[in-house]
C-alpha cells in the first residue's frame, strides 16, 4: 500500500539494525539502507525523550550534504529509561548483567525517536512504552546473556527473545517500539505525506 503512495520518493533507512530493516520490509516499503557512522554523544543535561530526539536528529545531520530532492532519510534512536538514567547498548557481558539486574521487578520506559529528513524539512516523532519485568534470578540473566548475546540492544534485551517470553509481566504501549521501531507512527507519518 505504501509502496505505491511513495513511488515519487526514495526512502533511505539510515540504520544497521536488522530489526528496523525487517520492519521496513514488513511495512511493504521500497527502501535503501545507507548507514553513516555517528558518534552518539549527547549533553548530559538531556532527559528521557530529549536524548532520543537529539540522537535521532544527530544521525540525520550526517546526511546534510548528501541528500537528494526526492529522498526521505529515516533515522532513529532507542534507549531504556530507568530511575532517571538512560541505558543504551551494553559495553560487555558485565554491563549487560548489571543493566538487566537493575530492571528486575521494576517498570522501565523504552523510548524511541524517529527522524524524517528531506532536503527542506525535519520531523521527529517519539514513542514511550512502559515495560514491567518480573523478578528473575541472576542465573536466568546469565543464561539469557550467554545464549542470546544482547549487546546490540538498548537495555541489553530483546523483548522478542527468550527473556521477553519469561520475564516481562506487563507492557503498556507499542510492542514494536520495544523491538526497535514504533511501526504504527512510521506508517502513519509516511501515509500522510503529500
């Protein structure tokens, strides 16, 4: 449906995330993947959604001198927000363990911002989903890390994996946001393009 509507545009997904790429395929989008390395550093005064908005826009800025009139660059960023602190991708096994341990029995927020950039405009949408973890043991956390290697995921977990099946008590909001992209927001935005 979107493929026909967007035939005059070239959609560029600026993400190396296999989950985001799969979502774009499942939305029936004709798109190209173009990834640019960006150092994801943000001012430490930013909180929650301000962080993901900043980073999604920063990633889009890498295309400032490299965007054609018919192109839409799509960048995004996701963090886990817990106890007024951002949890990004873990640096190593110990970092992943500490992140997961800190979420046990608590509710955290998964925040994603998506930036749509054309040659003359930038729009940023964001989504917040609340996720509550059951109490889980250190042994279960280590089993998950050893078997699923969640080092490319914000907060060191993938809701679509084993830990999502056994550890998540409740989710309030978009499921796909927790996987990595609020697909309903992306679909609605692209559907409303003139």
